[in-house]
């Protein structure tokens, strides 16, 4: 089926994201330690970074994927919370002076600006660690094999062959002439790997076959690249007030992006193709997947 003939689903994705974000934040409120004791400062910083707002997109992918297979909501919410705190750790560290040196995140001072650099490093470390504590707890799933699978998959997605490796490529990017293939690899590692884990977490929790896990990973792979292209378009065409963060950073750093290589119109066309491909991947689930199929199109129209 071509992108020209595929009918776009029409659910209210914004409302769905808000609904699931509220549910995840209620669980995170319980899971994250309260700032007490002599180490309260780092716990406060962990909570500051986590409750800074945002779309909670990765938790939404976990929950939407879990709903396809009737996973108990309490289990899905714990897995969703785990990936959100791990994602938040990556943002805290990305913003550090030794990385992107950002002062603003989601319209607020970054964690190292609100607290200090050392506290931000420790807060990120704490968030990374508690993600695996959440997944390893039997409340996430009674099966130790399922919990181990979740831990293993998230560790791989976040590690040297996933997000960390992609971040290393991103640091190297200004001194290399990356073409489209290298940029797509960078983005699929740095951003896409966590999206893929989030999408397949539902099938893992449901203990369904590899075919469903592969299908959800494929959806997330195309959706994730479309998301990143949209993010790069915001960096080129957006403004700081709307985006809630600095814009124009890639050009200033001399980093090639798909937008700089293909142009604004070419990048938008590719993102639309990817959105259609992602939605088509879920056709086998019928109307039950309509909300999830609408997500890639929603992401293309965002300003933040």
C-alpha cells in the first residue's frame, strides 16, 4: 500500500498523550524517592528533571503497545515509568557543559543550571539506575524471565550499541562529513533505539511471539526517524519560545542533518513517507491500533 492511498487514522493523539502522561507521572511520583536525608539534594534534582513536563512519548509507546495485547495496566505503567526515567537521565547528561552545554530544557533551566554540574551528573546516574530497579521488581511482571528480557533489551538499547553509541557519533559529527546513511545510523542509535524498546515492551510483557515484537520494532524504527527529522526541522525553522529549548544548534555546531542534506521540503517528504510506512506496519491489528497509527502523523505537526 502506498503512502498516497493509506488512510490516515484520526484519533485525538494529543488527548491520549496527556491521559497516559498523567498516569505515568502518578506512578513516578510513588517510585521516585522523596528528598530527605543528607543526600536530599540529588533526590530533589532527580525529581526536578523528571517532572519537567514533556510529551512522555516513550511511556506512551509502552502503554499503547501493551494495550494491543491486553497487558495489565499496572505492569505496563511500571515499564513505561522505567523508560521515562532512563530517557530523563539521558537529557540531563546531554545538557551538561561537556556535551551540548544547554541552559534550557522544556522551557526551564536545565538540571545543572538549577543545581550544579556535579549534582546533575549524580542525578542522571540515579535515574539511570532506578530504571533497572523498576524493571527488575516482581511487581513489573511475575515472571523472572520476562523481567530479565526487559532489563536486557533496555540495557542494549541504552548502551554502547544504542543510545550511548549514537551520542558518541553525534559528538564526532562536526569533524566528519556524514552522509545520509551515517546520519540515519546515528539517529537510529541515539534516539531510535529507545523508541524500539518502548514499542516492543508491550509484546514482551504480554509474552507473545517474536513476530509481534518485530512488528512493533519496525513501527518504532520508522516513527523514530520521522520524529528525528521533525526535530531537525524545528531546529531549522522553529523558535526558542515555542520549542522550549535552543534552536539552530546543529548549524552552529557544523553538524550535517537530513534537513541540511535534503532540504526542508525533501526532509518533510521523507518524514511523511516514514509516517505512512509506520502506520501501515500496524494494519494487522485493525482499529485497535488506530491511536498508535496516528502517532507518527501527529509528531510531524508538532512545534516542540
